C-alpha cells in the first residue's frame, strides 16, 4: 500500500517506521525542515509508563480554579473567545470523576506498556543512540499530605501491572544521591525501576534517517494545504514546497494525520470533528557544571509538577500546562515567568550543579515551549475515521514520547488489517472484523 503520513513528530515517524517494516510505501510530510522540530523537540524526555495518568480527576477543577491567577500554577486555563476551548473544557470536566479516571488510566497504561515494549524492539533493531538512561523514574514529595496520598497512586499502577513503589526519604536518597543537597526538604517518594528517559528529538530524527534509508519519501519543508475529499473517501492531499512555492498533489491508499494539535483543523476540512486542544508546555535545558553531582535517575517534582532528566552533559526540566490556544511565544511576561520558574527550581534542588544564570548574567539556558495535543480524556485517537482512507494518530498530550513507539506500531498494524494486542479503544475498529479491512474503505463506528 501507498501511505501518506502528515506530521513528522515522534508519532508520525514511528508510524512511518512500522509501515516500512511491513513492506508499505511511505511518504512523510512536515512543514519543518526536519523531523521533531515542534512538540517532539524539547519535551521532558521521560518514558513514564508508571505516570500514565489523565489530567482529569475529581480534584482537577478545584486546583484549576486555585491556579487561575497564579502565573506559576502547573495547570493554567487562559480563557479565550474560542468555542473549541470551551467545548473541550466542558468535556474535560465531564471526565473529572473517579469512574472516568479509572477507565482512562486503564487505557493509558495499556498503551504505555505496549509502547515501551515497542520502543525496546526499535532500539534493539536499530541501535539508536539518544542519551538513553534506563535507571527508572523517581517522584519526590516535599509535602506530607501529598506523600500520604502517593500510596493510592502507586497501588493504582500496581493494579495495572506497573511496579511503582513507595519509598522513604533515605531509600530515595540511595536511589538518587544527587538529591542529598535537597534532602532535608524531601519527605518521601515513589520509584519505578522499569521507566527510562532519553532525548525524543534525537531519537525521532535518527529514526527518520533510518526510514529514508529504507526508501521513505521525505517531504520536509512542505505546508499541508488541504485534504481533498471525493464522496465518502479522501482523494488526495495538496502540499506546497515552502522554498519554491511549488504545489503538488499526493495520492495514496491511506492517509494518516499525525499533526499533533493541528490535526483538528486538518480533519475539519473533510467534515471530521476531533476533540484535540493544545496545551502549552515549557522546558529549559541547562549545561551541567558538576557532572558528579548531577542526577542519573529521571525525576518528577511533586510540588511544581515538573520533570527532570539528564541528557548527556545537559539537564532538562519541563512541565506546566497552559490552555490558551496556539500561542507559542516565549517573550511575554507570563511565558518568561513560567520558563524562569523551571530554572529556579533546578537551582533549589541541585544548587550549583547547572549553569542557571540568565543570558544577562552570561548564562545560556535553552528555553522552549510546545503545544501538547490533548483530548479531554488524555487518551489519544488512534485508528480509522468516518472518511474512507483517512486515519488518525494524534491527541497524545504530555505522553507523546511515552506512547510514540506503540502508537506507531498499532497504527501500522491496523492499516495492515491486524488487531494490536492490547486493551485499547481504537477509533472505528471492530476487533472482531479488523482482519482484512485495511485499505478497503470499510467504516465501522468511530470516535473520530
């Protein structure tokens, strides 16, 4: 089959790799000049199966209200004159109950476990190097009440087959001695040995090179102008070369939209509505000055809700969710406050370990922001849409790196007429009749 993939982030490139593995012809399209230059570029670097939890829970509405006027609040809702934002918000509120939380966690962890296994397969086959550390993820707490609640979260993960265990302060400091300078503030933590970390951008770009070596046509620097529909099916996609202005029409047997937060607008062109809304996140990447005192274990800071990961001679700290449209600015007062908050936390937890000076002071922190494509449930949309030949692989929120390899594998399996071996609600796919349906235009009831 000929397959066109729209979007060259970690989701699109993993999908391309898995389709090539199954003998299909692949064309990958992205407006950037290389893969992974948008949301996959500067994320938190964690493969965090043990933290596959949705944003929506019974405490989320009250917390969101509390953080509404706090520029450093982990989850910030910035009201816009945008019906899509309010519709998404209402759907999100409908998920803020225990029953929905349990239901959503089950699917997120299932996809996370499936994806982690798929990632290991890709790494074993390709030998990709991307500052990978397989030392687990530690979650440290500075508040007694929050730590008291950690046991329930760990038990929830254990019920889904993930060994996230509660540890006291002394054991946590043995697991990651770099926390000792901050140890008097820590009351305890949780630790999952099976989780890992690595540079998503490096992985994705290197995997894209492997895809090209296997014959993938790579159309980088091309704007995706329009999906074309003829009757019940997609008939083509119009793209335009950003350098030459030349327009071309791509035709295929299947079209996969993996365009992150921009998936919604593309799908709307052909009458498909998807509940994906952007959540702006920030990261800061800092040069390590004292390698012997820098952490090796990837971490989560419960107080600020940020993730910290070592990437070679740099330390990445990332976090916060800002629901305010497609704003990617880093130079507004709010953006500067949220970015600097990350750097200040690193200096508090690991004093003197990284170069946390501002540019005015002679430092060189690498600030970044990206749009996490989130559904109200945080469950990504993977599968067939109601329009023939059109598939979707988007809506991964903060878990694109965690779920990327498995989402790509599952997408390729579905297109190939197979049923992925996990308990997950794929769009438009009836598990009893998936075999043999690929590329036929057969449409079963879909969420997208």
